[in-house]
């Protein structure tokens, strides 16, 4: 499972964002890629954000809701 974390040197809120809990729902992973592109070009001023673009990797590869399990 790929996990990407952006952290500021300044204390602040912590956020985790997950995508593709269901393998046939691609929009979350795409939105995470866009957010990471933004953070790659801009500074996070406080806190941290952690991204898990694809939670259910097998289902994502098969473009199925839950393979072998629905992680809902």
C-alpha cells in the first residue's frame, strides 16, 4: 500500500485522505493525485496531510468494487 505524507515544520492539524476504498471508484485516487501535484508546488504551512491514493489495490487493478473483500 502506497502512503504519502506531507508535513510542515510548524505544528497544526493532521489529516488523512484515502481513495479507492472501492476499486471501481477512481475519482478519489485522481483527486488525490491532483492534491499532491498542488502540494509538490506549494508549501504546507502547518500540520500534515497523509494520502493513501489506493486503499484496495487488488480491486483497483481489477476495476471491481471489492476484490476479494468489500472494505466498506
